[in-house]
């Protein structure tokens, strides 16, 4: 590489850094009462530019009822969170589908196909970015249980389901655990990364009901599960202890383990992949490969465990 090339690359990097800094300043100035309407319009214009002349753009909106930012595409809504965090890929539809649908298919349905009439258990449903896809696919004869433990996230989940008319989904505020009883949930950097309390000082905690998945399935009369998807930030190993009966009637499983957080020094609580794999194998499941590509996929997908009943 010549000195001229190096100088050119440095100018590009400096320009990109300046653009990002200006974006953050604009968002900081407008993401408040009186400015959010203008910020939403700017975001929609940016999304329209990304979509081009022949594609439907993603629409950005602020939902006053939940005090949250959200996105809409082709009538499907997702209420994301209190902060405006939409850049690039968050606003780009892919293959004629909402960006959250594409990610849901990629990260949860690599090996599985959910069909009309199926039952899906979405454990750790967060704000419903995956749930809206499951609800659409199971059809009028199917059922989705969307289970979320964080109270603030749960309110956004309910709003997502309401705005998207997800009538086949039952939202449930609960922490899936090994035994029944109250569970304390700690706030993470955002409500999507909250965990079961480790008793750390200075962390705000929320008490929620803890239930076993076996008990929940019995309560709702669920006997045959097409897909169990679980993403509960390090609590997956103990949660598996309370779902042995449910797993006997489950065909496909995908569990987001979080060993990458242990590797990053956040605590050995998050190192659960080996335990999860051993438990599923002992229950008669066949482990399937994960097509994680570090060049393009988010690190959180690295430790997803896929399994199919033999």
C-alpha cells in the first residue's frame, strides 16, 4: 500500500467518524419531548433512502403509550426501547422482509421450519422481535407462548403484540426456573440483557414470579411443542431442570447460551453451553451444527445450541 493510499484511507475513516459523531449529536438533541417527531421524520427519510425507489421502507415511530421507539414494516410493528438506536441495518428490509424477521430466521430457524398449527415456546421473548414471526407462521390453529421476565421489557412485548395484531400469542410475565418461587431480575446495560440477580450492589432489581416450564405447559394445556426457543441470559442451565416433561414432547430446540459473556469477563454464570448440550443429549436430542460466521454474525449467535429429537 502506498503512502497516498494510506492517506486516502485515513481520510475516509476520519469522515466516517465525523458523520457518526454528528448523528449522535443530532439524536441527543432531538430524542426528548418536542424533538422526537422531527427525529422520527429524519429517520424515515433515511430509511427511504436506504430502501431505494423500488422497495418499501421501514418506518420509525415513537410510541407514547410505552415511552419507546419502534419500527414498522408492512403492518408489522416492533417496540424496541427507550433509546433511539437506529443505524444502517436496523432500517433495511432484506428480501422483502422486515429486518427483525430476517434475523429471527437466521438465528433461530437454521434447521427448523415452523408450520401452520404448530406450538412455539418463546422463552425470553424480549420485546417480541422473534415472536411476531412465530405468530404469523403458526396460523390460526397454532399457539405461541411469549415468556419474558423483565417487567419493562414485558410491557414493550405486549405493545409489540398489540400493534402487530398477534392474536395467537399469549404473553406471560415470568422467569423460567428450576422450581417455583419469586425471582429477582437485575437490570443490564439495557433491559434486553437483564439477568437473574447475582446480588450485586447498586443494581436495580425486579421481583417476578418464577415458574417451571413444565408447570406452565400444563397450565396452558400444551402437550406437543414444535419449537422451544430460549434466550434467558445465562439462566438456561437451571431452567432446563424444570422442563424435563415438556422436552419429552418437544421436537426442536434452540437455546442461546452466553459463553461469550463469560469469555469477556462478565462471570462464569454465563458459561452454560457444555451443560446445555449434555442435558439435551441425555434427553434424546441430536445436536446440530451452528452456522455462525464471525465475519458477519453478531457474537451473541456464536453459542446458540440447535437440537432435534432423534
